[in-house]
């Protein structure tokens, strides 16, 4: 589970339809609001992209 600031940053980025690279050994949970895609960040570190599947739009 991410710490509070990390969770807020992740939520805000996905809400704004921005992809987020998450560095973790455990694959993040699937969600109807975002897709999780395993990848490597410029070949430097392994992790997962979290990409929003919603239209965004509202207010936090």
C-alpha cells in the first residue's frame, strides 16, 4: 500500500488522465478506472504503468 502522499499523487495524475509509472515488485491491483501494464522505465528499472481508462472531468 502506498503512503498517503504517493496515493494522492497517483490519484491526481490518473484523474487528470496522465499515465503513472509505479516501481514495485508486486503488481498493483486491477481497477475499472485504470489499466496496469508491466514495463521497464527507459531500461533502468522494472515496474508498471497505471493508465486511466475513464474520461476524467470531475473534481477531487
